[in-house]
C-alpha cells in the first residue's frame, strides 16, 4: 500500500510487505523510543488525539509516540457529546476537527465509526479502537513483539508455533492478530479456551485457508509444551451477562512459574495484551512470573510506542528524515530499558 | 487599541482599525495554518487553556492556534470545582493560575466571570465564551470569513448584503456579529426568524443607528434572493423550556440545494456557526449542500485558527517576528486545504 | 542524597544539604520562570502527569514547570479506573506507564500508593500528593518561600520565628513543613488552633527534639506579635463529620489589615497554602490584605514552579546544562512579576 496520506483503519488493509515495512520502520525508531537519541522530525506538527471512549494506555502511547517524533498533541477525551447531542453528523465533526491537526488518532465506542469519520477527514486517521471491531496498532505491536522476541533465536513469524489462551471469543486482540498471521507461512496455532469461549469459527477457517495448522484444546499444560509463544488473555468479564457467568471462566487457565518450568520449552515467550487480571480469582499470569526474563508483556507495551511512531512516520511520509533531525539525549535515562 | 498585553474580552472593545489589524495579521498566518510553513516564534511560551465549561472545537482551535505559533498548551477542562467549593474567590484563582502561563484562553458558564478573572490576572486573557454574554473570537472569525469569501468578487464588508436565518433570539454568535458589523458602512441585513425568535430590539436598533438597513421577515425564500451571505443558525433547543417548544421551530427554515438554485444569486455564500443540526427534524442546512463550493462552513472553522493565531500574536506582540522564525513544512500535507 | 534517577516521595528522604541543593537550583530557575529567558534543556523529554485525583493548580504547576525546561507533558486526569477495575495491579500499571515518559508526577487518593507505584516504575516518580500522607513539593515550596521572603532582611530559616494558625490537625502542608523545619536550627514555632484541632503530638515532639521551641495557643493576636512569618491555614471542612462541626471552627482566627497593623511587627510575612476560604463565614485571611506587600501567598504558588523545575532538573541530572540551552524571551511579558 501507499502509506503517505493514508488512513490506518483495519489489519485487513495490509499485505505482507506492508507489515514488513512497518516493522522495519519500527526498528529504526528504537534509539528514539529508548531515549538514546532525540529527533525533531515532526517539530511543528500536531496530532489530534480524539478518544471518545476512555483509555489511558493506548491514548498515552499514541501521544508519547508523536512527542518522540518532535510533534505536539491536542487531546480530547470522554464522549464528544455536546455537538452530537445538538444533532451534528460525524461528517461535520470530522470536517471541523481535521482542520485542527496534521493527523488524528481516534477511539470511538461504535464499530465502524472511525472509518466513517476518516472518510470525511482531511488528514490521515489512525484507528485506536472502534468498539468490538478493530484496533490495528495493537495487532501490529503484538506481531512485532513476536518477531523481536524470536529474532535472536533463528526463528521468525513464518513457521511460528503459538498458543493462544483464555477468552478467545471476546478478545479483539487475538482476532486481529490471527488475521495478521494469515499473511505469513506455516504457523501452528493452539487455541486453548473453555468450550463456550472458543475462537470464532470464521477466524479458525481463515487461519486454515492460509495454510496454518490449528488445534483447539481446553487443557493448558499439554498445549503450551511445544510452542515459541504463549499468548495469554484475560476473561473479558465486562462482556458477560453477569459477573457470575464470567466467574465460571476466570481462573480456569493459570500460568505460573512452576507450570512454566515443568511444561514449557526453555525460553518460551509469554505475552498478554494487558491488563492482566491479578486478583486471586483470576491470575491468568501469576505474579511469580515477573522475574522470568521471557515474560514479554511490558516489552509488548513498549513496542506499542515503536509501532505507533512507525505509523505516524509512514502516513506523514518522514521516515527518511527522522535521523537527519536528531541529536543525543542529554538527560538521565539509566536503567530504563 | 493597544494590543500588546491586553485582554480580549468583548467585541465592544474594538474600533474598526482594530478589526482590520486583526484581519491583516490573520491573513499573514495562512502559510502556517495551511501547513506550508512552520514558525517557532512562541517556542517556550505557555498557553493556559481554562475551559470551565465543556468545549471541544473552541478549545482545540485555541490550542492548535497556539501550537502553530510554536508554543505549548497546559489545559484544564471541566468545572474547576475543588478550589471554588472550598471558598476560593475568582480573584485568588486568577492570581494563582496566571502564574503558570504567558496567556490564558478561558471559557466559563457565568456571564462576566471571564472579565472578573482577567481583572486579577497577571497575563492577557482571551474570552472563549462566558455563558450567554460574549465570545469575541467567534464573531471575529465570522466577519473574517465574510471578508475572505467576498474578497475575490470585488465586494467587502462595507456595502455587504447578509441574511441571518433561524434562532436570532438566543444565538450569541449573531448578536456579536451584528455588533461588529456596526463598525462598517452601508450594510443590508435581512433577519429571518419565527416571530417569537426575533433578534433582540436593542441590536436591531444598534444596526440602524450605524446607518445599516435592517429588514425583518419570517419567509426564507424571498429573503435570501439578493444577498451576498446567508448566515444560517440552529434552533438552540437547550435554551427552550421544553423540547416540545423547541420543536415548534426546528425545521422551520431549511436551505437545501434546490432552494438555493432557485432563489439565490450565483455564488451566494452559505455560513453557519456550527454545529448544524443534521437530524431529519431540523436540517437547517441540508447535507445536499455539502458539494456546493459556496458552502463556507468548514472554511469558517478553519478561519477560527487564523483569527486565534492573530489574537495570540497581537497580545504577545510577536507579529513582526513570526516570519523570521519560520521554515518549510517537511511532512505530508497534500489535499488538506 | 543522589538526585539523578531518584524518586521524590517524602520530605523524610531529605537531609539539610539536600534541601539547600534544591533551593540553590530553584534560585537558578528564576530567569526562566519569570520569563526573561527560555531554556530548551529538556527539549524532547516527556513528563507523564498522572493525577488519579482531581487537581488543577498542582497539576498545572508541574506541567508548566516541565514546559519551562523545554519538555513535553502527557497527562492523565481522573480515576484510572478502567484497568484497575479489570484487576490490574499497581505494579503492572507502573511498568506500563513508565514506558511512556522520562519522569512521572503522580497524585493518588490512597496513602502509600505513589511509593508503591514508584517501586515498579522504570523512571523517576515525584509524589504530587498521596491522600493524607505526603506532598513533598508543597512543603519545599513553603520553606523556599520562607527563605526567599526573609533573604533581604538578614534573617533565614535558622532562628526563624513562625506562627502556624488554623486547622493544624488536618493540614497536610503544616505537618510536612514542620518535618522539614526539623532539619534546621533554633526555630520558634507558635501553634495557634482550637483545642480540638491541635497539631498532632508526635510532630510537636519531633520539633522539640530538634531543639526548636514550641508554644501552643488558642489566641491569635498575641501569638503573631513577634514572628517573622504568619502561616495561616483553612479549616479543612471536608475532613469533618458534618458541616455543622466544621462551622464551629471556620472564622475563628481571622487575620485582616487592622489586626495586622495593630499586632504584627513591621513586614511580618503572611503565607497560606491556598485555597483560602474567602466566604464571609471563614475569611481566615481577609481580602483587605490583598494590597499588603507582605502578603506572600501568590509568590508562594509562583515559587512552586521554581521548586518543581528544580526537582525535575535534579532527578533528570541536567542542572548544569540549563543555562547553555537558553536564549532571551521575545514576547510581551511586562508586569507579570
């Protein structure tokens, strides 16, 4: 695809070379995100951060990514209810707000609304989550993390072996990640969930049609024995009709250090889209894994900054200018990464 | 007036040369707002954005305008209730908060409160709306839009012919615009509203005392036949005692493309302070006008950025430094304006 | 202490030379805070401003201080409820959010939570108030104000004579200030409060063990007759079980210009942590003091910016670079300080 001036709305818009291009640019962002270098390539540019649904980490991650490229952020949080209550169309909202910035990152509770907004926007729009629909930068950062974690081991996304564990029915992130994996070759996917929370059939079908091998299971231990990645997810209790119903599943698949040691291959990477549920009744990833160097969950969120920097640099077409607007960091940064 | 260090509180504080000065500076802001050039003239300066009443577009417009001059924005949104609930006076609030920035843009629900705040502030304050009272930057951007739209046609603000349509009783923007028009010559104003929502008598009187010709009507079609500008407004339903009462008037004056084609002179400019009410029961400006090149409503909001940049540059006295701190934009901006 | 990379969590972590170091750095920040000079020493750095409890002045003061050093601010306000409601631990929250910035300023309603967060953070954390527990930058700015106000009179913190007046039981600021004063010599403290709102015994004990002289009183006039500083505080009505109970004490000790003239030594300095309660039923510091040049309450909040700039410069280890990244201010700043 042509990135300059494009909207980033869905993982479906990417071909394999597009994903590889994003990852190559994300790699080049490391000195800036890891605070060795400062770039001012977007000095003077403005990000419109429009989070019409509450979010802390995705919102701050987008904002920091833009700051790290030298740009400014103008933020709107909470429901944009005043104008909408007065009968304003999403078309009008988009025409107006897109006059105030150079690029927009947007979250909205209604599926499809970000694409509708983007159609009327005069500047590129990056989807930061539209309800149960899409959250493409999350899927990209997950896959980028897989690539990065396996890079030093002579393994990659092609021929990946991954177990996805937990609430595979409601988890937007695992759905999108599966779609992205369809662009790659010979992946083995073990789907571990309660019967009632299985991965939707059409996604399993898509994986198989892409030539991937898919196993489904409701037993954790055997499923994580021969994989490169264990991708754990939270039971999304807010999606159930009652807390009682959710509690039937919370705590069903718990990974802790002793299970890891007993069942996993050495250096199996542990991922999770976060937040993980650390209450005693859930603990899908136990705190005793916190010192395990293969727990990649915080490197995952760090990678979100890299991927979002890459998306901004690509849609604003400044990739090749980043390094020429740079200098060394002059403040204390020890021990951060 | 002397702009450097002054507060901008009301349209009443301007003489004609002041308005012309603001517009001349706004013109010079175009390369920056339209993303051809970046200026850092206010690099290091801080705008205190104090919106004690919710607002998205005015707040973001002020913030983006300040960013476009190179400055930073520190924002407060929502009711500043904590200190006030503890008995703090507006004087104290102003003394404290004005120590944190170089200029303040403020909205407050109580009429007169921004002026009271400004009296105690140690830095210039720009009124972003104080209840039903004043919103001077909106009136300036409306008049600036009129000037800009007519500039290429050998017509100007003097000898302007304008129809104002809709809820002329409650609309703060039409009131302020009328006051500003009193600084100019030989204007013909057609006021189109339901009987119950007529323009307040004292404003009509002011227009007439300035030598303008004022007609009042409750019929749309004939009223827009010989004007340069149709300025449509929304029925401000939140100002009525009941939705039923507001609904008596919503949808009464609808302009759409076929009425426009049949009744208006070629190239009659359509304006609206936004948001427009696009629900079927209202539609004061139909969506089928969206492709009409004379629909200026989004150029109007874009002009808001220019006018606010001009106000900041004037009160901080940097107008003549803007261009000397500038360079070309280096990111993708195609198709934006 | 070693400032570079350290958290600032409590006044208890400071020795006397640490306080003096902070004040010396704060002094050097004056040309920047008072808008004579602009420094870009932290150009490219990001402050994560995490106010999980509402705050306007402390939040904006931290943000402006960081902007004045050239850095960017990414802000989160309100309860961070989404992830916590989903069972995320403070450890996880800290690991994630500390990946998005270079330093964090944090307020949280729960005592001890900021320290818990800091333990997991990968970047320095500055406590902006954790419930009734600590608010170290407030105590520092109070003591810095005392030093600054007395500097021209040949008096200093050693041998200071201070009266603290009002709700000494609930006031977090007077508690912390007393702890800081224990690092200095020969201070005379007069504690003026209703019997029921006396300074906690352990703090009085700490002052005495440090060699300070402490008097307790419930009469205002005689207590302020021979002091350098009158530090007035508000009756913290929100801490009482009923408004009626609070109203027993509100308005008990009122300082106004005539009492000041009659009882105080010339040039006695008046301080207050703000907000002051200006309602007729309270008025602990009357409005008629507003023109008294010894009313230091707004210089106090201004000094908060200096102290916070100093803390940022110290923990990020850029103190000696501030002046080399500087230039003169080029916008209008007359009459501000």
